[in-house]
C-alpha cells in the first residue's frame, strides 16, 4: 500500500507542479525553465537505531558520527519539480569501545539512490524545498590488529527508505544557489559480509537512521 501511495505521488507531482507554475519566470530570472541540475553537499551525520536484532547492538554504540558529502544529477521538469540520482560517501568516526584493545578501526557509509524534490517558492529570494528519496546503503567497518597485523572487514548492506530532506535555496548567481539542508533517513540492513567468514543474511532486521545537517549547492543549467 505504501509503495502504491509513493508511486502515485511521484506520478502526480509533475502535473501538480506545472499547474501551480504555468507562467514563465520574469525576464532575467535565474536558470532556464527546465534542464539539468548538478548538486553537491557537505554535512554532519548522527546515527540512531539498531544495526540488527541479532546481537549487533545499536548503531550509535559503534559509530559516533559521520561526515557525509555527496552529489546528485537531477532534471528540472519545471521550476517546482525535479528528480535525480544521488551518491553519498560518509567517513565514519568509530566509537572507541567498539573495537578490541590494540585494534585500529575505521569505516565509511555509502548511499546510492533516487529522489524527487518540490520547490515551494522558485521565484523568491529564498526558495524552501522538500524531498523524498529511496536507495541502497552500504556500511563498511575495518579493523586491524597492531599485534599480529590481521585485518578484517564487515560490510552491511540494505534498503534505505524513506529519505526525507528539506532545505533553503538562496541564489548567489542566476544559475547557482547555496543553502542549508536537513535530512532524516531510515534503513534496514538485510545482509552482512565478513571478510574472514563470508556473507550472511540478516533474518531479524531492525531499523536504523541518520540525521544530517549541512550545506548544499546547486548548479541549475
């Protein structure tokens, strides 16, 4: 049922946006009516929830924070509605008690997906927007023991949905905007690959989440 609602909203959004802004922008206003948008962002992420219900613990007990930076290629169907494909890479700060004594631990979180945005005031000096996305997430944790130099890696993978975003676009030039953004996303890891033991399905899955805040820029061509 939820998938049907999301699909209906995605199909109806372009028509709704066109109806709301059927007139052309004022002379000299910003980017073309439609076209590609290249976006990039940098932020700070805070974890929440559980890795799984199979004894992996809470995500916040393993990861202190993340530094997400990413990019997106989107297409503006009109000034209000756009859709795009995004990729995000986030180095992780691993909690000190998550690793055995004498081990060095680090990690990263990767995301690849699709999202859509509605811009509420594209002809204003400040343009608020909201977004909804879906994707796939990989969280990689590396541990190396200094004593015997043995390394191991855990790779958790799973679905990321929903990915809810909001922000403000402030035009700095006719084609470039910059502003703050806030993202909350939820996901479930469905499988884990341990370098030393192989791959396993996670049968008792749990929800985890990320809260991100940062700065986002857009080139509207």
